[in-house]
């Protein structure tokens, strides 16, 4: 019997696959880091696009009082019949101002707003066409000229690690030697551990996975944080055209694993872990936000119920006092009626005695 004639629940994966492909997929990527670290160039290199062709570089005077902004761009990507709606959320102005104490606030507010919008849509009546704008991954760009994480880096990661999957990236890694890259990676991981920051954790491979996938997974885990170089310039090297950067001493090839972790980062985001990033967002970060919302709603309902009961008790007290006064009045009226009846009886008795005396 051919596969086409088969009838059974073993075709369920194919049904799910066809339905998912028809519906398409959504993925939202946030990039955070100070200006000049090559965020836009890297995004264009990752997705072979030009998302920021109209952007203007701010001058030094513009950056003095500049605050962190949110800039969202979307594009549709199709590969082998699979459609992906990619949304890139950039944060121009992060870390550019003289006072950067609140640079993290715009990022946190945006992530919370998307969670809140999804929660409201999910709680509504029409849930068929819910648009998922939740942030599934945050690429945090770390400058290569430091000796680890700065205070602004630690502050933002503390604020975000419970809301989004943070993936640290060392920008412009071609400014460092191989040894310097390894030392900086160790220092960054040490700072992350000492400050109890939770970055994205790679899931463990299943035992039934093939050896090639397990090896690829081990290599990806060993690359954290990714040391990357981005470029959209095509250079000819040895008769082959590659994307890279031309220097007096040679060429840095963007997709060469010996020069950069760019290819590993691209495989991580697009090929191997995109669905897991979405699953962790759904099952961990959004569930935590949803639980907080439900707890707040329950607390508000309890407070409203208590206020209602207190108001009812006050109304009940007013009614009881009124009834008491009415009862007092009724008692006084009864006493007066009894006194009147007694007086009438006495008058009758007096009248009877007088009539007897007259006889």
C-alpha cells in the first residue's frame, strides 16, 4: 500500500505541517546596544536585506539629551514555500545620552506592552486572528573595547532576563585577536554568573538525535556569547566572492567560522532554535506575565468584593438604626394608647359612681 492510500493518525504531523505552512510564522527580534556597534549592518547581513536604508546617523549634539526610542520594521520572507513574517525592533538612542539611568525603560515597556496586548486579545471574544507581536529574542550587543559587562549592560539584563530570551553578542569582533575574544567571552560569562543574570539556555539534545546535530549543538553552546562581524560588501578573495571587510593587512570574511561566529548566530536564529525561542517565550516569559495579570485581576476583584461587603454592612447598619427608631416610636405610641385606654376606663368608672350617687 502506498503512502497516499494510507489511512491513520500517523498522518497528523503532515496535517499540522500543511496547516502551519499555510498560516505562516511570526518571529520578532529585538536588537539592543549603543550606536556604532553595527546592529543594523548585522541584521541586514543576517537576513540579506536593507531594513535601514533611510536611517540618518545622529550628530554628537543630537545625542546629548537623546532618549531610547523604539523603531519597528517588518518584512516577509519566503523560503521553499514557507512564509515568515519577521519583525525587527531596534532601540536607537540606547546608551547615547549623558545620563543613561533610564535607558532600559523603553525596552521593558515595549515588551510588557506586547504581552499585555496579546493577553487582551487572547481574553477577548474573537481569538481566531490574534497577531503575535511578542518579542521572542533579544540580541544584546556588547562593545568589544571593554573588559566585560558595564553597569548599563548589567542593569538592562537584570530588567529583561525575566521577560525575554537574551542572547549576548560581542560586536565588531574583528577589532580583537583570537585570544582577546576568548578572554572577553570568559569575562562576560563570569559577570553574568556573578550577577545571577539568566540568559537564553540551550535545550538539551534528545538521545535519538543524530550525531551531526549534537555536534552542532555543542558548537553553538560553546560560542556564547557570539563574537560577530557584519558586512554587506562583496569582496573577491581567491577567485570567490564573499561578504567581508577589507583591511590593509587582509580581508575579514563574515561567514568564515575562523573569523567570526556570524554563521553560527545565523544558524542559531534561523535554522535550529527559532521555534525553541518562540516556545520559551510562550511557555515561560508570557506565562509569568499572564500569571501576574491574573493575580492582579483576582486581587482587584477581592478588594472590590470587600469594599462592596463593607458598603453593604454600612447600609445594613443604617437600616437597623432606622428600624430601631421606628420601633421606639411604635412603643411610645402603644404606651400612649394604653394610657389613653386607662384614662377612658377611669372616666367610665367615675361616671358610673356619679350616676349611682345621684340616684
